[in-house]
C-alpha cells in the first residue's frame, strides 16, 4: 500500500490534494483518479473541466501519471 495524491490543474489554477488516498497499486490509483475527475465534473460550478489535468503523485512528490479530464469526460460538444 502506498499514499498517493491527486492534484488538479489547468493553465490558470491548481488544486493541491493534501489528504491523498492509500492505494494498493497503480490500477487502484487510476480507478481513484477517474472517480476524482467524475466527482469534480459533477459539482455545481461554472468551471469547464475539459482543460484540466489530474496529476497523481506518490508520497515523495514524484509524479506517477497524469489523467486529462477530457479523457474521462469525453468531448464537451
């Protein structure tokens, strides 16, 4: 098990995940990342999430992988 963090950014903003989540492997981290993207996209906001990217990092701050929101949300039109 390892602690991973799910930071979100676009060209104007960054949301830093200070809590993170404990996962067993990269597959579980990927599944959690997808859930984070879907959860944020469902929030009531004027934000267009399609240009955002989710950065998944380990407890040392090393980036493990990125998930473009558009890859989860699909085409906005």
